[in-house]
């Protein structure tokens, strides 16, 4: 059997779009090369920073040691806080004892104040009683004086009742003036 090829023996036609795509790809590669040229110094700086910083960073074992140290420190702090709480409890007992003592002293002071106030009230009541007695005596004297003044006023009224009143005196004065006027008129006629 003869050897026959499956492929088409005629070459494919020339594709004009392919040439545009290849030229565009070549220009994009130029941009990529310029960007890579700019990134290279930056990558060198990052590498130098990492090589200078990494030796100073903590390792896993150092972090684990730090955790153990922190847990130990926290345990000590917790025990210190517990002892401080115990001291606070003791202080609370002392404060409560002081409160009790203050309440007793305040109660004693209140009792003493009530006694003194009672004594002062008794003394004031005695003094007020004395003032009332003196006031009663003064009232009696004032009433006697008022009685004597009233009796004098009564005698003055009796004396005034015997004397002529204002209306009477005005009437007499009017009569005298009228008589004098009549006398003058008569003299004027005679002349």
C-alpha cells in the first residue's frame, strides 16, 4: 500500500494578523524587561534587609522559653495577688473593728448629748418658770397702775363734765362779736 499523508500538502495561507500579534508581543516584552530592570535593585535591598534582620528575630525555642517565663511570672503575680487579697481581708477586719468602735463612741456621744440636752431643757424650763412668775408680778403691777390711771381719767372726766364745751364757748364768742358789731353800728348811726 502506498504511503499517503493525511495532512494537507499545501502550506497554509499567510496570516497578516499573526505578524501584528508578534510585534505587539515583542513591544510588551520590552516593557517587561524594563520593569524587571527596575525591580532588580529593589529585590537586592529586600534580600539585604532580610539577611540583616533575620538573625535578630526569635526562634521557636526562644518563643517557647519566653512563654514558660511568662507563665512562671504570671504564677508569681497570681500568688502575690493572693497574698495582697489576704492582706486586704485583714485590713477589712481592722476597718470593721474601727467601725464598731466608732459606732460605740458615737452611741456614747449621743447618750451624753441627750443627757446634756435634757439638763439644759430642765434648766431652761426652770428659768422660763421664773420669768413667768416675774411676768405675772409685772402684770399685776401693770394692772394696778392701769386701774389707778383709769380712776384718774374718770375723775378728770367728771371735772371736765362741769366745764363748758367747745360748742358753748363758740356760741358765746359769736354772741360777743355780734354784740360788738351792733354796738359799732349804733355808734355809727349816732354820729
